[in-house]
């Protein structure tokens, strides 16, 4: 009987030891699960530069311009009589012409040389400094069917050289009007529509993203940006 109770005590101690060991392992596993996983910081700038460079030439906006070039001249008699100068418009000596022109303008930003120099970061805020935009007059043509002209009987018709000269004046007038069209502001807005989603995918908050040009361009700057094909 005494041996029987000794065996029972030994078995009870062994069972208790196994329970304590199992409980220790469970606590150890629970503690390991509670240890937070440390997020490793990733430098997103090289990745961002690569993505933006892949945009190459980003055509941001297109304008179709219609302009009517007008010219008017009159045959005048000029001279001097009795020491008095005179300048008299001759009857039936008028010439008038209206030349309609259509031109297509495109603005684009070339990202092929984009680099980390174009990126400014301060804390969670990021600024993308866009390369200088370019404006291209991709086409211009005269609406030959709708040219209107009046030539008096005493005058000769407009020559080919005169017509070419008026067309060149029309192109120059369209180019001079480009700074008033807001084409650069539109280019900046459309570039933002492409770049902001790219940045948010990399973890930046939209309110912390700024898309900007390097400066405020004046009319002379914009004229230098124009490329004629």
C-alpha cells in the first residue's frame, strides 16, 4: 500500500511539472506575439525619380487658336505744292484683306533630365519642382476658302509675297498672345494630376504634396519657351 501511494505522488509531481512547462511555453509564445513589428524606413526618392523619368515628354495641354489677320491700305497722292505738303487719299484706291488662320499649340514638360535636385522634402511634406515647360506650335495654316479681299479697280491684287508676309505677321501675333492664354498654369495643373497619384501610392498624403515651377515666368520667358515646328 505504501508503494502504491509513493507511485501516485511521483505521477502527480510529474504531471505538475509538465503543466508548468507547457504554461511557460504558452506565456513565452504570447509575449513574442505582443512584440510590435518595427517598420523599416524606405527611401522613396530614387523610386520616385525613376517613375517620373519614365513620363519622358508629358504633354499637358493643347490649344487650338483661330485668328483673323486683316490688312488695309489706300492709294494716296503725296507731294508738296507752294511749300505745303499734301497727302490725299485717292478715290477708288482702297485694298482690304482678311486672312483666317488656325494654329495648334501644345505645352509639354520634358522629364528626361529629372533628378533628385527637383525634389524638396521637409518632414512629411514634399515639393516637386517641375522642369521648365515648353510650348510648341505644331501646326498653322491659312483657311484659303474663307479669305476675303477687296481690291479697287485702280489697284493691283495682293501679291504672293504680300500674302506670305501677312501670314508671318499672323503667326507672330498668335505667339505674342500665348502669355495671355494661361497655358503654363494649365500645364502645371495637368502635371499635378499625373504626379500626385504617383506620390500618394508611395505613401505621401495629398495635402502634403506641392507641384510647382522653379519661378514665376514673365512674357519674355514664355516667348523663349516656344518651339516652332
